[in-house]
C-alpha cells in the first residue's frame, strides 16, 4: 500500500498519541487504598487496649467541638499570614495567633499543588496523584472515604459556599450550597462576594454542624497580577474581616450552647513568585493552618510558634474533633496540640485510634509490614497503653501512672510519624502492564518512522507500506494469540487494579490487533530492506559520494538533537532544559555565521557548503547533508544556483546576509533577559518582573505599543487588504483589552480607573481573529480546486498564520509581547538572509524551525514546571467558564512558540515551492514528526527506568505531561501539513495527466 510520507507520518504520530495516553494512565497511578469497601456502614472502632481484662471503652469518643467552620482561602501562602503581610493586612488573625485561643501550623502540601487534589488531601488524608491535574478541570465525584462522607453518615448537617469543585467532589452531601466557578480567573471580587453574602444569615442560624467556605479571589489575583500586586493586601484585609465576623458569631453561639466550636483557617496550596501554582517550590507547598477554639485557651506567657505538619494531618484531626471515624485511606496523623488539654485516657484513646487506622493501611499495602519500624513502635505503644489502662482501672493515682501515660503518648506520636512517613513513601503502585503496552505502541510507531527515513531522504513523495503481506499473515495471527494469552494471564493474576485490564474486551482487543499489525509491518519493512539491494546501494553511494559529506550545520543539527534527547535522563537538565535550547540556538547562529562567511568570502564553489555539479541525468544536483541525504536535482529548466546570485553578493544585501545570524543571536540574548525560568534562576529579578511592577506601568505600556506596531509591520506583508485592516484593528483591540483590565495605560492616563474584565474588548479582537482565519481557510480550500493559481495557497497559509499571531498577541501577557515581535523578526531575518540565499535542505529547515519553536517556548517564561502555565489565558473574553474554549486557549497560550514556528515552516515551504520538490511539505511533515517522536519515546523509557527516583514526582512527572501534550499538538500540526501538501500532489497529478493525454 502506497502512502504519502506526510500521511504516513501523521498516522504514526496519532498511534504514538494513543500509546502515550495508555502509558500516562499506567504511570500516574492511584494512591494507596484500603481494601475494605467504602460505604456508609462504618466499621466498629478498635477497642481500647487492656492487659488481662475487658475494656469499657469500645465506642468512638464524643465530639470535642459542637460546630466546625472551615475557611479555605485559595492560594493562601504561609507568609501571607505569618509574615509581614499578615501583620499588616490581617491584624485580627495575627492577634488570635499571638494571644488568642489558637494553634498555628505550617502545613506542607505535596505536589501537584492544584485545587482539586489539595481538597482531596484535606478531606481524605491521602496523597492524590499527578493524574488529578487533568481531573482538576472536571472533577468527578470522590469515591474514597473522607471526612465529608463520614459526617453525612453521622447525621451532621453541612453547608458549603464557594468553589464548585466541592459540589462536584461531594454531590448530595450538603444540605445547602452555592458553588462558584473556580476557573474564571479574571474575577476576584464577585467570586468572593457570592460566598460572603450568605454568611450573616447562616451564622445566625443554628441548624448546621459544619460550614465550609472556599474563597477564590486571592488565587485569581495571583494568576492575573502575581503575589506582589497591591490587590493582595486588599484581599487579605477582606479575609481578615470575615474571620473576625465568624469568630465573633461562634463565641456568641458558645454562650448559648456551652459547647466549644472550631474555626479552621487554611489554604489548599501556595503561590509561586509568578502568581501561579502546581509545582513543588517552597512558596507553593507551604500553607498556613490555624485552628481557633475556646478549648485552646492559653495561659499568660504561653507562646505558641507555628510548627510544620503535613496537609494530610487535617483529615484525622477533624475526624477526631467531630467524633467521626478517621478516613480509611488517610496517611495523616492527629495534631496532638488539639487534644493535649484533654484527660490522659482520652489523649491515649485518640492516638490509639489513629495508630490502628494507619497500621491497618500499612498491612494492606506493604507485604512485609511487620518489619516496618513504625509498625514495631505502634505494637510497643499499644502494649504500654494496655498496661496504663490496667493501672488506671485499678485507680492507681501515683506519679508512675502519669509518667507512664506521658511515655505512652510519646511512643504513639513517634509511631504515628513513622507510619505516616512509610505510607507516604509507598504512595502509589505503578500499573506496569499498561505502561508496557503504551511503551510498545510508541516504540513500534517510532521504529516505522526510522525505517522509512531512507526513502523520505531520497525524495520519495510516497512510501510503500506493507500492511497486509500474505507471507506475514501467520505471524500476525500468532502475535495476536500470544498477546491475548498474555492479557488473560496478567488480568486474572494481577493483585492490584490495572487500567488496561479494566478496558472492554473490544477495546483491548483492538489495541492488541494494532500492536500485532505494527510488528508485522516492521518485520516486513526490515525484510524488504534486506531483499531490496537497490535502496541499500543508493544509501552506500550517497555516503561515499564526494558531495555527501556532512556540513557543519547538518552535523550540528543531528548532534544537537541527539544530545538534547540524552540530556532528558538527568533531573538537572530537565529542570534547566531552557538552557539546553538556548545553547543549541546560539550555537546554530554561530554555525550559520561561519557558513555565510565561507560562502561569501572563500572564493570558488568548491568551498561552498553545498556543491554544484552537472551530470548527464540532470541539469544540476544540489547536495544536502541531513541524515545521509543524497543529491537532489533541481526542476527541469532551472539553472544551477549557488547560495546567492552573483549580484546579491555585492552591496548592502551581502552585508545584510553576513549580519543575519548575528542579529538573530542578539535577539535571542535580549529575550533571555526578559523571563528567567527553570529552578536555579526563576527567583532572580528579570526584565519581566521590572516591567510588571506597578511603578513601571507606563514603560510597559510603551513597550507593548511598540511591540504591537512591530507585529503589525511584520505580519501584514503577506496578507490581503481586508486582512491587513482586520489585523490592525485587532492589535488596537489587544491594547485596549489590556488597558481595560488594568495591565496597561493610555498615554493620557496616569492611573487605571474603572478597571473591568475586558469582555467586550477581547471579543472585539476575537471577531477579527475569526475573520482572518476564515479568510485564510477559504483561500486554502480554494487552492485545492484552482491548482493553476498556486499563489493562493501561499497567501492563505500566511493569513492563517497572521490570525494565530493576532490570537497570540491577545493571550500573551503584556510583557511577553516583545517575545512575539522578536519571533516574527527572527523569522523574517532567517527567511530573507539565511534560508533563501544558502538553500538549506527541507530537513535542515524543519529542524531549525523545531529548535527555534522550542527556544521560544521557554523565552515566554515557560518551563517543565506546572506552575508556569498561565491559565489566565484560557479565560480572556469569557464571562463564564466553558471547558473546551478555556482548554484550547490555555494550551495555545502555552505552546505559542512551537505552533507559530511550525506554521511559519508551512508557509515558507509553500512560498519557496519553486526551489523545492512537490513533496517538500510532506517531507517536512515527516521530519517534524520524527524529531518530535524521538524525545517522547526516549523519555517514557527513561521515566520507566527512573520511576523510583527521588525527583520522579517533582521533576520527571511534570515533564512527562508536557511531552504528552506536545505530542498531541504535533499530531494536529502534522494533519495541517498533510492537508496543505495535498495541493502539491494534486498539481503533480494534473501535470501527469496532461502529459499522458
């Protein structure tokens, strides 16, 4: 079966996407779980240990608090409460922590530090996995045992106001609720006002036992303006007033009921220095946890400093305080200061219940649990506890009883800490079977691409793909039967859950058919290569031909790509991957500078990077050096071309060509100073921080206006008149939108007044974006029919590219507009002064576009850290949360660099169609698919071998998510390349048909 190399490459990438999806589902596993079924029927609590008699304490202790109010402030960093900002903007909370009846803690949140996994950790006491980052967009109902479920089973009435994630996680659990959209980040006033408006009437009522308030405004301010925004102070002062109102109301109720209540102030995660979250920096994982109750009265001079605990400890503490069973999957330990004022017997009872729950969880998840130090400590503490109970029942009031009780409590606390640590280390079990299936699919697709590379590099527009050779039919059926047998054996003997085994047999069978078919195609391709000696002879001739030596640029592109792939095995290189791309791009500029100098100063053609000669079979052959590429003959009627016509070697054009690589190098150096990223340099001040500070808003406005002007000048040159007008109006709308939301100022403004959400201005821009994209799409479809006017396709591709540029200008933050302007400028320089004069091969140009796309991904401030994702881009122009548009805009805003450089590649090859063969676009698609597939396939093998590495969750796992999304985007781009290349095939077919007639 013959397939175009572009179609073949797009198909392989689509298969890889399937493999990566299966691998991700197996790699990001479920946390440790209790084997007992989760239901409303609670198990009887463990009896109190006693040596030699039956205990009279077999039930759960009575609740310590009659009511509980949980105030969760999204993205509340610990220094917002315990630092200078807390002292300045939260005076009442500071007073409660310093002199009031409270206990303060610094609760450490484990990555991923996003809202939904953190809520699960707070209420279940377990550690959610990275797969919850995806589920965070659409939270399913929580199936694990949790405090909310236990409270409902105990008949407690719960009320909730705030982030609608709670309503999705706990459906039908609240007697009254009002959810607000958590993803509309440009709103930081109404989203909190909708919570507070219910507060006064609810506090006056007494028909509830638990009140949960989740405030989102602080998190939204961070996403839009960062942690140093003046709005942070106003929001903290607002939250302080709310806490004072709640505390006062609870004290009033306590006078009536004579029963203490509990007020909990906490954050789900922190906030990075850029205002985002999701990773594992200290600013993101350290959150305040303040427990306030009249039961915590302190004596004069009693100074309580915040101590560090785990965020998962809150679930066990709430359960004990409300008289509920501790959630079965909780790995947290009781916060002992909460119960230290209770009688000794109650203290030990609480600690014993927590120890029994943790030890049971350990037994169900660790085979050799008896040898665990925590379990041994718990057994010892339980034995001592029994001795203490025996003495207590004998009414021994000597000092020995008190000393023994203190010793038992210390032993319990040590055991709880060790058990919790052991369970957190054993946080998850990998689904090896699903990981293996996904890896095999990806490696098979990559192998097919590699085996097809020689044909593509020899300018073959179509590939011979042996999909159904008769001689391999038996192998196919044998492989399918073997895989089916393995599937049955694994799924029937697996002790833990397996995602691939949970699939319907039809779906699993389809995957096994795919794996078997790919294996047969690979075997057939290998056999064909061995039997077909013609291709091997061509490869040998191309490698031994004097013209086929590797150029310095080609060798650099090959070695640089391979070096980058190998660097992914080191955590430091993954954290600082931007440095790798900066180095490669800078080195490429130097190599191009050397090539231009040699081309323009070193005399005859023998020293040019490409050699030109005449053979009987062709007018001239242009020799390129990318992966053993042979010589390519120009089209008939074309004279031999050197790197540049002789006239262009004189005058200003000559010097412009020589200066091109150095101009690109200077632009890249300026962009590096705009956004410091990675781990080592993210905290250092950069130009972006200086521009976004409130005191430099006018400078930022001038720079943004200049950048938009440059963007228009560079983007409008290939557009039609209508698209030029639309582009100009759209860029004006971009500036007006940023002024409306308070990021920029008009020249006649001194300060922002009347800040809005900018909905109208953003939608004004969207109209022109859609108009330009529609015009480009219409012309592209037209070019598929009117093949005689090939320029229509080139104009259509540029208009599509310009529409994406306008959309990028709207989504990028104002200080990143120079990144977009420099991207267009570098593309213009490379096109006019490097790629056209030097006549690089399609493969080389494709790899260069890929390198620059990756570099610009980091130039805009991205990293392999979840926290650098700017989710505010997904809500530009939206007044309500819409999942599909928000996801698309967020992904596009994150991957602007790779997408725009890939779009420019498509336009460049179309515009230079006369200099390349008709299959240039398909070959570019193939090369782009190959260069994106190699890192993905290598990385999943690396993370599989490094799955027990110390930094697997903080470093390697986020990078794996980025690679998966990049591969999905690559698949979409390959489809675009393939659709675009069909024009060339159509034209070639028409010419062939005309000749035949």
